[in-house]
C-alpha cells in the first residue's frame, strides 16, 4: 500500500477486541478520516439516505459531500456514539447504502473503515489494506464485561450472538467467511496488547510496506 497516495484501511474485528478503538486511533495516527457502522447509521438517519437518495443529493447539490462530511465529523467527535451492543441483520437495501457511502468516502479521501463490510467493499480497491483483529475468548469476555457492565454469562451470550450475526451477514452477500485470513493482509491478536499498541503495529506495517 502506498501511503503517499489516496488509500483505504479496513478493520474487521471480533467483538470484545477493541478493534473499533484501534481503528479510531489508527486514523488519528495517519491523519485521515475514520468511519464505522455507528457513523454510517448516523448519516443514514440524519439524511434519510438510501443509495438512490445519495444520487439525488449529489445531482442537486454540488457541496453535498461537505454537508455529509461535516455531520460525519460531529458523530466521530461525539462522546455519545453507541458502543456495539445489539447487532441486527441489515436488509439488502441497507447493505447497498453502506457500500455506497463507503465507496464515496474512499473516493474523496484516505480513510480507515471499521466494520463488517469493509473488507468486502474494498477487496478489489486499489491501494488498500485489510486488517483482521482477533483475541482469545477470555480476553473478549473480560472486555465486554468491563465495557458493558454485564456478567460473564451475559458477556458470553453477547459475543456468541454477535459472532453468529456477523458471520451470517457476510455469508449473505459473499461466498466467504470473515475468519478466512486470505481476506486480509494483516491479522493481529489483541492478547497482551493495548489499542495503542495495535494501532502502532498497523502504522508500522504501513510504513514498512509503503512504496
């Protein structure tokens, strides 16, 4: 990946690994925008977006991206952005909307995308890096317990439900598994690492492999 040209880094992660935070910290280190499902959902709700609606706005208003980008930044900076809790299956229309938003973001500027669709959307994209962040079940359980203030069994139930939901979502649109390491150029285990450590590892990888 050439960091001196427009690029996209995708972060796919298991719940309870801190991958979302890693993505945000990496974006800060690289000086680029960060986007995840919470941001996309916020944009969709704010602007009533669908794939067709995005095209209508683009046709009507030349500054459409500035409006969306400004609101996007308020979401990223908000302390009230929800932690991933309940994940529901999106319908085909929402998948296409997510894909359209991400492709438009990447077309305008370099960015880090954390979420289940990123590695699919940008698999054939020029100048990209796909990263998968995982951890032992114990690590994940402890983090979910701490972050969501739930019991160990509740944490295990949350992890099991979200793992199943995300894998089902991927297989709904692609003939692959999100656990297939062939989908990524870099896989990181969070056991023994902080989010800052992981972000620095990715940044160093980018620095070393940049043309």
